[in-house]
C-alpha cells in the first residue's frame, strides 16, 4: 500500500463551458381532438420523413387525420431537406373522463384464453382489484368490452373497443378530478394497458382553443408554427391570433381559410403579427405548407434562410387559377397554391409567403424567431457556464463575445444580410435609435450594428447590474418579382 497522492496534490476533473440549454426547434405543433393524444401531454415524433412518419402511422393509424397531415408535412424542400420533427397536443373542447388506452393488434383468441384474469387499477387515488375475469365465451371484441364493463362498472368505470383498434377503460364521470393509473394483471397485460404499452390520460373539464395552446406551451415551448386539425370558431381564431401576436415573434399561427370564410377571418386577424392565412378550397389542410417548409430550415447551413414564395409541394391541388382571383387574395395577404402556365405546361407553387400584421414576410419572421432564440440560448448557457459575469467591461465583453457567435452564424445562414441598400428613412431611424451617426453604414455594409452597455438598476430595494444590448440588422429579404426590358434593334 502507499499513501494516497491526494495528500499532496488533488486534481478534480470537470467539464467546463458545456452547453446545457438547447435551442428551440422550429417544428410544427398540431392540435387535435384525437383521444390518443392524452390531455396535458405533448406527443413528439422525430426522425424525419421516414422514421417519424412510420411511427405516426403506428401510433395513430395510417387512415387517421394526424397521419395524413404528417404525410404532407414531411416533404422535401428544394435543398433536399425535410422537417425532422412534429408534435401533437390535445384540443379538448369538451369535458372528458380519465382513461387508459391499450395496444393495437390484440388477438381475440388470446383474450378468449383468459378464464381467471386479474386487473388492478387505481381510480381517483383508490386501488381497485378485479379477479376471476372470464373472457372465454366472448365471440367478439365488443363482447370482451361488455364483460370487462360488468366487472368494473361498480367503481364508475366502463370498457369499450373503439375505431382506433384499441381497448379503452374510462371513468364514467368527467372532469379534472378524474384520475386513473396504468393497470397491472393478466388482463392489463393482454390488452396492453400497462405502463410500457398503455396510453394514460387524466380527465378534463373542457378548454377553449387558446387555453389548449397556452397549456401546451407551458408544457413545452419546443415548436414554432401551430395549427388545429379540428374546425374552430372565429372567436377562437381571433383569440389565438392575438395571443400569437403578443408573443413578439416567437410562434406562427397557420390557418386554413376557404372560399366562404376568408374575408371574415382575414378581417378578424389582419392586425395581428405572426398569422399565416392559406386558402384551402379543397379541405386538405393547406396550412401545412408554411409549417413544413419553415420546419425544414437548417440554420446551421450556409444560406439557409428561405422565401415561402415559389415553394412547390407534391399532391397539392391549386386553389387559384385566374389572375382576378390572385389579385383578390394578394390584396388581403392570403396565401394560396396557385397555377400559371409556361409553354403549355402548368406550373404550381405557393404564393406569396406573407403574414398578417406588421411583419409581412413569412421567411423573415421565422428568421427573427430563430435569431431571438439563438441569442437567448447562448446567453443562458453563458450564465450557466460561468460562476459570475463581473459588473465591468470584462462582463460586457463576455456577453458581446457570446452574441457575436450568433451574429456570425446569422451572416452565414442568411438571416442577416449585408450589402442591402438602405433608404433615407431607414438610415435616419438607425441613427436615431443608436445615437450613432455612422451606425447605418455598419448595417448597410456589414449587415448589423451591435452595442452593449452596463446598466445599474434597483429591484425590490436591491442594487443590481444588467447588460443592455442593441442589435440592429439588415433582415434577409428575398427577391419576389423580376421585370425588365427586352429591346430588339
């Protein structure tokens, strides 16, 4: 034996500067009333157009509205990129009981083999045990459900076999106080209602569309665009538009409108930022198109920023085929899949990639959402990675250095666009907000102006310091139209 080296020298190993906060994915979130999405949970699928789509089909079924939407959503863009993720959240507009769904693929013969089955489940905090469940005489899945209901009905439970191809045990009573647990026992295992294969949901009292969105966002803000598979009322649409606008370029609300309601809906949401209206005369959830393309952007790659104008999608029928109709929807900033003709060939693409509110370009809006989140993530990781930011020029420099990582990435991916000519109004505005008469030249030539100051303030009678920064950048606009002269001599 020997004396431990720690008596003389003790070196502690640690990982420094590791990023513990990840940046938000700009994926789409779909709200659906499908009970396979449990209340108060987010169901997320990743792996792109092959893996995610296959898993969605296994979970919801390939004939479900959720699968049909995802099948369109996971399309490849011009760069060969497709969305990698999608999430689903529950739209529970009416009260429901607590329930457990079992697995798919249950065979009647396996259930008929159960002659003395057991089932244990906790109902509203009280454990209930059922024994001697005999399914041998059942001739159908409906018979199985009836036998199970007979066994559990005294505790306010009912069993069904529904169109999802799964058995379901639910409380007869509805409301948030209704709570079940995963089940155990031979019957639970056969039906797939255990913790490893079951789908468990608490009861609900029914919520508005806005309450569903805010509730799901509190659970996870890892999304950018969102839509509803179910038809919701105009008051709900306006409430969601107002909420989106109030989030200050954090989320985008994608809404499908039809030939009957487009004027009414547009008038309700026209002043709200971040609302994308897309004409959907074929009732095919056309709102998937901007969600799909924006979710496919890889901001870590060069020139990643996109314009939604001229984007093409497979399997989408045009909603507009005349100049007169195009002008009508253009004036209202309602997007549509339109068709034109060249050399006798029809060419269809998404038009015009615009939003309601003050920030009109859909691509620019998504870029700003990415930029804000990138700044937030980098600064949070800086704060978590160091013990202290000194209240002096060194601390300000650390913040500025961290922010420059994002600035340089934004120059690389096209979010920040140098060399774009500024008009006199833009120059004057930049000089006014920066207090620097040369700032506009930095924005025009380099694409940005960044400054940060150390500020002392008092909060709850406690003296504190903060870094206050100002970032002015030339947004990554796109060319939408080409004209010129063709002169023959």
